[in-house]
């Protein structure tokens, strides 16, 4: 008897065509390998995870509230956790907010997706930094937004250019739906926006009546320099939507983040979240609540800062020692990444395969570039590897770059 297999032919939505695989997600299988040094993911160092504290909290939560913690929860989030978030943002960022202006999300990644979905129609313009967080590109791409990215320098987004872009769009009758920024220890560059530019963004937003999304996963991880006020704490008009997360100051495995916004917007996000996941994990929320209530972050954050500062210094020293002439890199005051730019004759996306073959990976600049103009840059994460691996990984990358430069004609030294 012959068996004929008939395969189902799926007819996919137009939207799917816009959803591209993330380079970071694709690289994550190599990041787990012992043979590859990974500078690719935005992963906290597991040494910072408060495993013993978590064990105690989880036992207590199950013993004291297991019947509720293992049940479905409210879409908006656990009230007790929202009270702790209110205290946290006041204590750390001087943000005054009521519980009704907070929604708990499944990581701040979900907040980005929700905001793209409820604020922008397909084809409408938004403004971002150039480069910007790759996960925000995916989240907004999934709603077919029209990206307008504004260059950065070592002081953050070039807000003089932001104003030009806004003016042009407004003149075309296409006012941007929001401005999305990561002002502190930006992902991918590690750069922090200066205070004047923070104020300038708010002025532009106010003049043209545009909402601002401030994404701040790294603000607590400062090694040096003066603390900058968040846009949200400077905002007098309730126009800043603020995204926070516990991924970098607790652990990403809980998948808990939060969005702070005016009550009306929170209710719209709530509607969409009902369709997405009903609610974020109740158990994770109980754990996050107890973690904050017991002030464990106040022990964990200084430990993370001390470790990351050392690892950042190790990477900067290695770059100084090994990277070829004509390269440059950012010198972050905090966060988890630095941004290296190499000779323009080298395409870092093309080089990635060779880097993997030499046992080291990074994320190529163009993964973060709405304008696809960061071909000769790369994001280097310094928080996941130990000092020896950072040294060896930067040496391997440098050898590869030098090899490529020996048969390319370096553009920088050619003076082009
Ligand atoms: C700028 C930025 N926003 C949002 C996220 C998402 O974080 P999570 O979903 O883990 O809260 C990240 C994670 O790396 C990030 O760097």
C-alpha cells in the first residue's frame, strides 16, 4: 500500500513577513556552548543571582500564600507588588506615581510590544535613537511601524536632529506617534544622555504634543559619574511612559517588568494584555513582591555593580591592548554593554561567521539599526563572561580584525 503524505500549506498573515528572527536569539544557542566566548546576549552574570534568598522567598510564598500564588491573577498585576514598585521608583528615580498608573508586564519586552500595538497604526511614524534596542525594533516591527531613527553621539541622542525630524514629519501631516529612548546606559551603546538633551526631548515632545517612551532597564547599574534624572521625573505633563524591569536587578527568569503611564493608557494596555496572556505569572509576581519588600535588591545591586565594573574595566583594557588602530569604543558609566566601531572596510554582520569559527560572538551593529547604517560596529556585552574569557575573546576578535584588515584596504587609514 502506498501512503501519500499531504502537507498542509499555511497561508501566513502579511504581518508575519515583517517579523524577522533576532540575531541575538539565533546566537543564544552558541552563547550556551562552553567552546564559545559570548559577548552577544544581554545576560546578567549568574553570580549575581540571589539564589539562597530566592529559595527562602519561594518556600515562604508557597507556605503562606500558595493557594493564591499558584492561581490565575489580575491582568493589571498583584496589588502588593504594585505598591512595592511605587516605593522602588520613588526611592531610586524620584518618580511619584499611584498604583493605578502601574501595570505589571511579562518583562518590559511585553510593555514595548503593547505600546507599539495600542499607539501606532501600521505605517505610522515613530522616532528612536540610531542605534536602538533590537528587541524594540522587533516589537515595533511586529506592528509595521515606520521608523525614523536619530543619530547619537557620546552625549546621547542628537536632539537637535530629533527636532528636525519631528518638524519634517509634522509638516507632512504625519506627526510621530511617540519618541522611544533609552537615556541611561543605552542598549546597545552604553551611552548616557546628558541632562540638557533630556530636557530638550521633553520640550520638543511638549511643543508638538508627542508621547515619550522612556525605557530604563539599566539605570540602577551605575559604576561612575553623576546620576541623571529620568525623563519621567522631569515630566510635568504626564507625557512620559516609563518602562522598568526586574531582569537586570533581580533575575530575568521571573519575566517581570512594569509600565508606568497615565491611568487611561494603563486601562488600554490592560485590554490588550487580556488578549495576550491574561496576566503575568502570579507566582513570579509574589516572588518579586517579597524580594522588594525584604529589600534584597539593596544587597544585590551593589554586588552586581562591583562585578560589572571590574568586567567592564577588563574589557576596556583588553580593547586598548589588542584592538586594531582606527577602532573606537564607548566607555560606559554603567549598564551591560559597550559599542565598538571598526574600520569601515569591515562588515561586522559578514564577519560574525568567522568570529564564531574562532570561538567568539558579538551582535553586529546593523541588528540595532533601523537605518541599517551601523555595518562596521558591534555590541559587546561584558557582564556574562569572566575576566579570562573577556581577555581571550577580545584577543581572538582583534586577531580576526587584523587579519581582515591585512587583505582589505583599510578605509580609515586611506583617509576616506
Ligand atoms: C533597552 C531594553 N528594553 C527592554 C528589555 C527587555 O527586558 P525584559 O523583557 O527582560 O524586562 C531589554 C532587555 O535586554 C533592554 O535592554
